[in-house]
């Protein structure tokens, strides 16, 4: 069902498997060293050897609760983030058995079922998709099967489902329900049921969310309440008698909960992303179909006609799960070239055999052995391109078996010219007393615009993330000011008596229709000075120093043909109006071309005293001045290909 999230965090998904159960499925026992070697050969890693008891003890669990936990040896195994088929005992053991040649890839059979799920025209537009399936004859009398079933849902929720924001899984005892089923959006006060977390007490949907926000016993569900809380309608799934199955993406009904006596399981996934919904449903069905003779019963999902909006077309019928295989081809020569082996090392027939070890079977060679076409099962959504096939062949071949060879060419690495220029500039700014910082390239849209008092009409210039992991990472920044002001906000303990000087040289990203990717990077310098007075003149001095080392002279400092400057160009500081800066204390930095009348003046950046309202938005208590400068035009002028000043 919709069960609690994992209580530990890792950089990669980690699956915990009871060692003896895993060895029993693999048909032999391994020493720890042997198992670590097997994991390495398969492209995964044994992260820790522990037990439920030891893990809970390390997390501070005490008392009777600790005594109930198992002391059986548990292997915690790190798996690639996109290998959803390895997140449970069934999938891991099956993959390793196939890798060792102990069994072949299973063939999944879709059995046509008579159940239907109707997605009402009033179903929430913010969660428009629903996919379903039935597993018949699935027994949970073995506690290990039940726990694995729940754990897989947990891991999928934390991984591909993005903490249930993209997909939420509900699993139910089909035998206590009355089909057909209906997915709709309803007033929160009209949804009343006994949730999975209770035994008898029923709640209306809004009261249930309030309960989960305050009860210490259900604190694991509190983060998910934000997905629904302020909505005017909540998603709900009911059977033909009006009984609530689930309130996605939050909790299932106690009535349809999975128990040891459950034999037939109804699975529903509601989603904002239809593709991920199919991947999740296919994964669950494929993993536990091994207890049902690899048979999966389909459900017909029908979408009613509805007003225009971000939903599937009205009248659409879909049979789920898809459980589809697909083909992917790779050139044999590319396989060998990327891995670094010869035809003698890796004959074409061996390529096909290695693909079978990685569940990409059958693998068929072309008549001239120049190409291999593999069959990608529904469990391998990570195979997107021929290079993914090459990676699997390399893993099956064995990285330790790749011969060591000296490269045919010798090259000497050096920084990209722009990076070398920026490194020199970092040294100069640091010598001026500024401390370098490095901030995140993603930020909230409001931070980039509203908090800086910038024009909201310019939001179109930003690159927006389609499915941000957090509201803190909605867009790619278009200015470095956000990061440096947030740094000041979080370092209030710094003494400002002698001034706090910070700088960063990094990229912003702007949309660009002329680019093949629709966006471009722009290298910028940002610097701030914070003290009991604004210090506008201090940042003006830094600007002059930056321009001096870039060999750009000031138009107001004796002319632009200074011997040490780039011929024909100069810069000028012009008063300007900017809502980010204090009125009358803001300036544009303009690059002027004197030798070419066809070249317009170029806006390099801005300099000014930050507006008090902006400081308040970022909770900064002291006056601050800021400088932001586009470095790429300076680099182009300072590079060897740029025009040089005339000789004396």
C-alpha cells in the first residue's frame, strides 16, 4: 500500500536483503569476499553488512521495540539509480541468477481481465493519469514476501516516484472490493473513510491531513500532506459500492489492506507523469509475477470526456499494464571500440551471449555479424540508447578482463581559454581582499525575480525544470546575485565592522533560440561588499582593477588609447535605474567601441547599492553594494585573437 518512506538517506538507492535468503535463491553460499566480487562483476556494490537489529540500534532505537527486530545478517547493496528492477529480493536474485547462467529471462504473460477503472471527467487535472493491474494467486503467508512487496513500493516512491509527487502506488485485496472502480476528484469533506493507519476511527480527507500533520505516530506521512492540502478537490478511488480504496498519493483504506490471507491483489497507480506510471506498474508486476506463474491480469482504464486541460483525451481506453518488450540495436564495432577490445577478444557471438546475461535476450546478430539487436524487457526502462547496450556488454565481459593498452596518441591537457582567464581573474579579486564562494546553479523562481524586485515579464528568459526535485530548484539562475545574497543571509555571524567582501565567478544560463539545446551559458563575476556603510566606491575600485587586468581602459581616465589597453575600446560607468538597487545609487557598465561605428555599445553589467527591500527579502541586516559583470566580452578582447593596442 501507500507505506512510509525509508528512514535512511543514501547517495544511491540501497536495497537491504537477508543474506541467507539471497544465498538460498542463488543456490549456494558465498563468503563475503566472493559475494563482493560477484557484486563488482555485476556492476553493483556491497555497501554494508548489518542486521535490522544493528541498523535500528545505530539510529538510536531502544527498549522493547529493539528486541523485536531480527538479528539475521543483512546485506545492504548499492544499485544504480535507474535499475528499478534491482530494488527487491525477487529482482536482485533473478538478475544475479540470469547473470550466472542459472536461469533464462522470464516471459511475462498478460491475461485479459474483465475489470475496469473509469477516470471521471472531474478527476483532478493536477493528477490526471491512472494505470492498474491484477496479480492473482499471490500469497503473503510468507512474511518475507509481504515485507519485500512493501519495501519495493517504498523504494519506488522514494526514487522514480519522487516522493509520490510523480506517481503514487496503491495495492489492495481485490476479494473485499466490488469492481468496477472509479477515479475522481471530490470535495475533501465528502471523502470519509477509515485509513490504513487506524483500526476503526474514520476521518474526512481534510481532517485526516490535519491529523497526519500533528500526530507523532504518523510523522512519516506529514511530508506528503503538502501535495494535497491546499487543493479544492482531492483525488479518490472508489469501488462500485462507493467504498474508498485510497486517497492518493497519501494513504490507502484499511478495508482493502493487504493481509496474510490476501490472494488476489489489485494495483493502482495515479500519476502526473504517464510514462513513469507505466514503468512503476510494470516493475511491480514483473517482480511479483514470479509467484503467479509470471501471469499478470490486465485492467481496462477508460477516460471520460472532460473539459480541455492537461489530461488524456476523453474516450481514451487503455489496457494496463503494458509489459511490453522493445528492440534496441548496437553496432558490433562500436561495442568493441567503446570497451577497448578487438574482434579476437570479443567475437560477435560472444556479444549476443553477454547480452543474454544482462537480461537483454534474445539478442540476434545481423547476417554479416555487424550489428546486434537485443530484446529489452519491460523491467529494463534504463536501456534508452545503443550505448546502454554497450555498457551492459562491458559489465558482462568484465572490466578486469579489458586489456590494458597504451593510447595511440599522446596529448597534454590544459584549461579551456575562458577557464584559464577566469582563474587568473580569481587570483586578482582574491588579492583585493575578497573571499570566493561557490553557490548552487538552481534556485526558486521567486528568488531570481520577485525577491530581487526584477520584472516578472523576464521570467521567460529562464530555463525551467520540468520536474524539480524540490521547490528550491525550480529554474536555472539567470543572475549570480541570488546565490551571493543567500550566502550573506546564512552567514549573519560574520563581523561587518571591517566589511565582508565576497565574490563568485560562475555561469548563469539563459534561453537562446539560436542554440541547438535552446539555452546558453554565460560566465559572470559577482561581488558584494557588506558593512555599516554601503561601500559603493569599494566595488567601483574592484571594477577598475578587473578592467585594468583585462586591459580595458576607462573612457573617463585619460582616453581609451592608453598603451596598456586594448585599442579602440573603453568602458564607462553610467547612472541607471534598477529596482534591485537603491535609486540614484545604481549604474550600468558600458563597453564602447570607438574604432567601429557599426558596433553598438555593449552592456557588460551592473553596479550599485542593493535596495533595502531586496536586503529585507534576503534577511540581510547591513547595507550592501553589489557588482555583476559579464566576463565573456572581456575574455574575447583579452584573448590573443582580439585586436591589440598599436605599438609605440
